[in-house]
């Protein structure tokens, strides 16, 4: 087996290594315009086979005339044309004629009657055409090649074919196009993997890295092929790699790049070719392998999804771009960081973020930095790079954030920081059609107060119980004196003990417990009732173990990691657990009053007050909706 890393190189060195190690010459194939041309990249310019229109045609219903015959016509001196021909839109303009007059501007008659506005479809014997104004040559005539001329270029090379391009190509006589053909093979390895769509048994995981990689590469126009999962067997992986190299221009091997007893990828690449690098100073993604077999690039992707995604974005896509396939450069915004981030010197670290515009400035909230937390990528709409020469980034620092969505979509983000509740996910779903994209950060109620005070969120959900039995206002007045705030009631919700066996509050001593984080309203509620019941927190094993959501508490209970936890009824119901009520509390979204002028927040307020959201709360259970949608004010 190889060492964990041959030698760790910098990201810049890795990109330079890839650039000088591979010629990156794409193949060329001819494909029908009608079959899969959209999204492909033209390998050469494409020219029209014939002119459109191929002959002079009329652009109007009317009469074809010689423009010279109309000279001198006026209201005072109408001219009866010596010669004309009836034409309809799209008809060929007969030879000898060089203009068309709309039928509405023609007086049709005969030598024996007055002029009329009749518009016969065919000229009758003896019919005359009289006009009262002259026309210029080629008026209302579509000349040969007006749209495009024979041999004129339709599309240049290196052009991504769009849907409307295919219609034009067909109209101009093109049936096949030459396109760049870059074939990327994707081999998933690992005995622990099961195919997407299957429910993994304990100890197994769904193979998703190559599914993600195929989607990333398909956006560039690369042609991808996902091979079946190969278990941890040296000879079978070796055979799969040999076949993948023969059939593709680029080969990606997923997993098998971290050290261990079954780390075969690096040895196999060395066996069949050469390992150029094993280990790049990026986080996540350090264990990446860069190899070459038969002159072709073979990249070993790390097994963790976010690590694989980083390698795809920072190493594989620049390689694909060298083949002449388009790689979209992310839009950037300058955003203020809400949380300090430590990073190791010598490593380029990439941190996923939720970025949102609050007033005239952007704010960026870091997501979880765990390489295996795929939901961080789902929830994020951007990322930042902490350069290798920096030890991190400080809260309040303004940094360049690269967006993973179009800027217009990022403009729809509403940052919600504070207490978690499952109902927020349903609220996010309801407001999405109205152009509102809720990004929730579960920082606890006090975390929400701090974020609101620093104007680093649009709204802060909270349920802070004061000594006098009221909710939220006591702490807002204490920590944000003078602030002009509004509180939007989401619901009155039930909090209680979640367990498998119907445990009550007095049953907690001696039982393994899963707690919420310090500063959360649930933690403060728990401590309040422990004091009331005279229960010492030290008597509860696991009191110090923290989770950031009610569902995380319920999951720990259901899996047997804890006997009990305190959370909302809806979380217990969702996972089929017992629930013993402890308190009914007021759960509110708190905002600066000026936020009500923001159309996104206005839509949010209207949705909370709507019947659809109330019905969702009733279906979830454990919520009283009598106050749902009620706004109350807290003026400084």
C-alpha cells in the first residue's frame, strides 16, 4: 500500500501540473441536429446550405409592381398602374417586379365602375389597380438571402448550441453538426456502496459522488458514462480502470483515495501508468490523486461528498476547460462574514456559505465545514476561499463570495438565524414560489438576538422565556435597547420530553439525555424547569451533549443514543416517538421594523398569516394557531 500522500502540493501547483501534463485535445463527432445537439459545443463553423429566402417573396398581402410605375402618384393625381400582379404574404414576387403595395393602399376597380376597397384574391379581367402615393424599390419585399445567404456562417466554432439554434440550423439546410466530444468516465469504488435509489442497510451508503460528478460535467457539454460500482477488490478495480481509460478521454475514480487497508486507487494508477500527485493542500479535498495512464488524466476523487465537489470545481473543471468546453465563472459579491473562521496556514480552504442582501450590503453566513455534510452544499448559495497564506477570516471582515447560483437568485435569499423549528422548512416551501429563498441557520434564540443586533440576518426566530413568564420582549429590551422591532407570531407550540418510553420530566435523572445548545430557547426552558423541580443537571447523563435542531434530538432518541431529550411535539410525531408536554411557548420571528418594507419580508409575513400555513401547523401537530400571523411592536 502507498503512503497516505506521496507529497502534498499546492492548489496552484496542482493546476499547473494538470496543464502541462495533458494535451487536452477534444475528439470531434458529427451528430444529427435533431438528436442531442443542444448543449454541445461546435467543433467548426457551420454554414448555410442555401439562402433564406431562396427567392424574392412578398412580405404583405397586396400587389407586386414596378416601383418606377408609381412615380408621381398622389392624392391629387392618383395613378392607375399599367401592370401589376396580386400576391399574398410569402408568395414569390414575379420577375420584373421590384415592390409590393399593401392591398389596403390600393383602390381596386374596373373601367366601368368607381374605385372600391374590395380585395379580390385573384385579379379579374379588366380589373384595375389605382394608387395615391409612390413606393420605393423593394418595399415590402423580402429579397433573396434577407435572413441568411448561401454559404454564410450560421454558428462559429466553440459555440454552445442553444434550443433556438437547432431550429435555425434545420431551416438553413443543416442536418448534422460537428461537435467537440470529450468523454468522461466515472467509476465508483467501495464495498460499502449501494446504487442510488436503494435504501442502504446499516454500514452501507448510497453512491452519490459519480452522480454529482456526471451532472457537473454535463453542464460543460462533456459526455459522461457512469460505470457500475466496483467493490474493494484490486483486480476488479484495475480491470475497470483499464477499461475506463480505453473508452474515455478523462477518467474519474471515486473514493479509494484516502489511506487505509483498501486504498487501491493510487497503486492501480501507478501499476497502469504514473501517479503525478497524491495530496493537494486544499480543504476539503486533500486526498485527491492526479494520475496519467496512456497519456490520459485519471483523477482519484475523495470519498467525502464535499471533498469530491471541491476537487471537481477546483481541479477537474479547469482541466475540462482546456479541452475547449465552457466552464461558467461564478458571479461574485463582496459580503460581510458573520462568524470567524480558523484555517491552517499552507492550505487553501473553501467554505460554503449562505449569502443574502440586507439593505444595501451583503452578509455571508458559513455553513457546516464537515466534508461529509452534503446538506451544507444544498443549503449554500456561495462559497469563499481562504488562501493558503492566511490563518482564517474574522467576523465582520468583507470578503469576495463566489455565488453557486445566479446573482438574481441570490438576491432572493432571506437569512433566518436563531431558534430551529420544523415548521420553518414548510414555511420556506410556501414562500419559494413568491421569490423568497429562506436560508435558516440554527444558532439558538440568543444567537438570533446577536445576529439581529448586528444586522446579520433578516429575521430571528426565538422563544426566550423571561422570569415573569413572558416571551422574547424581555431579552430584546435588555440586549437591543432602543431598537425598533416587530415580532411575528409563528405559533404557540408545545415543548416537552421526547422519549421512546413516555418518560416525564421527573424521570430524567439517571437517564441518558441529548440537550440543545447553550443559548437556545429550549435549553433555557429546560434549565428553568430543572430549577423549578429541584433537579441537578449533573444528575442527568448527557446533559452536556448538544444538538442544534429538534429533529436531531428526536433522531438521537429514536436510534437509542439517548433515552430522552426536550423538543417540540412535531419532531417527536415525525419520528413516531412518545411526547410528554412541559410547556406551551410563543415562537416568533423578530425583525427590524424597516424590514417590513422589503418585498421579500412582506411576502413572508403574508404567508405566515395565510390559511395554508395554519393548516400545515395543524397537520404537524403541537401548534396552536390562534395567534399565528399576529404582529406586535417593540419600539425603542
